[in-house]
C-alpha cells in the first residue's frame, strides 16, 4: 500500500495501465487488506477470503475513482497547486491524454499548466475533458468497479444484516 502511495506521489500515471496499477497497489490493496482481515476473523475458508478480498479491492478502486471525479468537480473553484498535481494523475486526465491525438494532448497539458492563472484555462480544461468523453469513461469504470465489488460480495455470501451494509457501502458511493 505504501509503495502504491509513493508511486502516486512521485510518478506520473502516464498510461491507463500505470493508473490502474498505482490505484490497485494503493487504494485497492488497502481496502482488500481491511476486508480480508475482517473476514479472517470469521472464516478460514480460502474461497470466502478471496471473495472478500475481491470485494475490498474493487471497493478501494471505486473509492479512488470517485475521489478523482471529485477532484475534477473542484476545478470550477480556484485551482490550488496541490489539486493541479492531483488532476495530472487523475483517471479522467490520464484517460484523455492516452485516448486522444497529440494536438488535444498538448492543449490538455497547456490548460493544466495555466489553470492556476485564470478561470478561462480551468473552464477550457473541463470542456476538453468533456469533449474527450472522460466523464463517460469514468462513469463506466465506476459502474464496473461497483459490479465487481458486488460480485465478490455475492461469492462471499455474508449473512444479513452484514450483507445489506456491505452492499449499501458499494452502491452508495
């Protein structure tokens, strides 16, 4: 988990593959460990433990993607320097950079670099991300991570009311 956090703070997520690897070794691993530890208190069945681990991994990834989406939503406010660094490593930005031709990539980077100098650059950055369908991609990933978490939970077969609480946690994000 700490290596994932270190990578997130020091390395740029240059590709979607890099992003998912960093998110998995950071947020995914953290929630996976928490779910495995809790499940281990009640069971030693490897299949159940694996299922809770899967639930935790996908829940952590879901939370990470939601956090990235919140960072993009904050762009309409004045862009503090630390938020600028977060946006550069966020899923919507990484997706837009990877999936678009060089002229759009250059414009995205230019808008990000000038975003702390004026609202028009921030607005253009948000507009470019929208044009690149970054929001649609992120929403699809949110749903995929949610469904994967719920599938892991279903395999674990927790009893009510615990199941209801864990399902609500994944659905209410």
